[in-house]
C-alpha cells in the first residue's frame, strides 16, 4: 500500500481556490455601474491579489530554497509562472485604474467586461498552477524532508499571520478544509508553536466554524489532555 505523505500545499491551496472561486462568482453578480457594488468588487480583487502575491513570494523566498541546487530547473519553471501571475495582476490593476478614470457608462461597462475576463484568466491559470505544484514539487520535498519537517515549515508560513488580510486568509483555510485536516493542523500548532499563535487560530475558528465542526476539533485536539 502506497504511503500517504504530508501535502505541504493542500490546506493553503484549498483556501486559495475557495477564495478565487467565490470572488469570481461575486464579480459575475456585480453591476459595475452601481458605484457601491463596484467598490466592493474592487476591494475583493485587491485582497485576492495581495494574498496570492504574499503566498507566491513565500514559495519563492522560502519554500523553493529548501529544494536545493538539484531542483534549479523546477524552481525556475515555477518562478517563471509566478512572474506570469504578476503580469496578470498588473493587468487587473491597470483595468481598475482605467475604470476609475472612465467617464461614460459605456466606457465603464467595457472596462468591467475586460476586468471580468482578466479575472477568469487569473483564476484558471492559478488553479492549474497550484495543481502542478502539488504534482511536481511535493515529490521533490518528500525525497529530502520528513513529514514532520514539512509540517513545521507549513506552520511557520500560516501561524505568523497577524495582519487583517492574513486573518481573512486563515478564515478561508479554516472553512474550506475538512474537520480532520483542521484538527491535525491545530494539533500541530498546539504542539509546535506558541500558545499565542495557537489561541489566535483557535479564536478565529470559534468565530467562523459551525458548532458541530468545533466539537469535532475540540474532541481531537484536546483528546489526550484529560
């Protein structure tokens, strides 16, 4: 039976996919000629672009460095994909600025249509990018790192989230992973991080998770303490 190794990307990518998909649905329902709706949409897009940038920067600066010299071609390939994501991001920034400068409704509607198409392209590209990372980078990490080492690396990435935007990111991760995955993750935080970091995540879980989900997590996280 094949051993199931720890997937460093899984919980983060689940949160990002959910955020991207939800944002796309929100944009499709937005009437950009109504100023209040347009402003809400722009704020969501900017949040998504910020969180995606921070995540890819962590991959470039921290994660890819763990792969070493033997994986230079692989890290170069994915770094170039991150550059393409940056280009897609810049295009949306330009479109938002263009919308804000537009005067006529017809011009605003044309820019809004281009922005929706640009975001669809951004979502499709990053969905495929995240799948490729899990398929190609995980085996390299598994060949050189233990599951425990990878769990510590993931915790360092996720448990140092104090800004408002990072708290939003954690919320999407909490809601869109399974109860078992959350319980395992929170047990890891409890064992390997500070009490402050654990309480930060646990307090957020109490705010965003349904009671039955919290009950499962409590039973599993605190199972051996009595």
